[in-house]
């Protein structure tokens, strides 16, 4: 009986721990996407596919999104709700499209 109870307790902690990891995973993805998008902007500046105005605009949008994420986390004790995560994902998708469009338009930085 002791072995059964010990096994059940261990299984419960393993399942709870796995659920916690999955809950934190999207926030890790938010940070990774932030870093990837920042790198893409940097590459656009280096190769001249982004003008100074486009770069400033993208950086402004990125900063605004970062501030929004920070504010939402502070309102919820350091965490994001599922709805906030979905909203941030949509905003990151939109920003990603903006980066792509700006890098692939006819405007280029003179070399």
C-alpha cells in the first residue's frame, strides 16, 4: 500500500511539473521570437535592405510591443494570461510581416 501511495504521489508531481513546463513554454517562445525579429532587423540594416526610416519604425513597433508585454506581466504577477499570449502572438506575426515587407520592398539603403 505504501508503494502504491508513493507511486501516485510521484506521478502527481510529475504531471503537475510537466503542466508547469508547458504553461511556461509559450512565454519562452515570445522571448525567442523577440530575439529572432531583432536579429532580422539587424540583418536588414547590415545588408542595406532596410532604410533608416524603416528601421526606426520597426524598432518603435518592437519597443511598443515589449512595453505592452512588460505591463501585462506586471498586472498579472509576472505571468501572461492565455488571451494575452494569443494577442502577443498575433502582434508578433504582424510585426514579422512588417519586417519581411520592409526588407523586400524597393527601398534600399545606399551603400
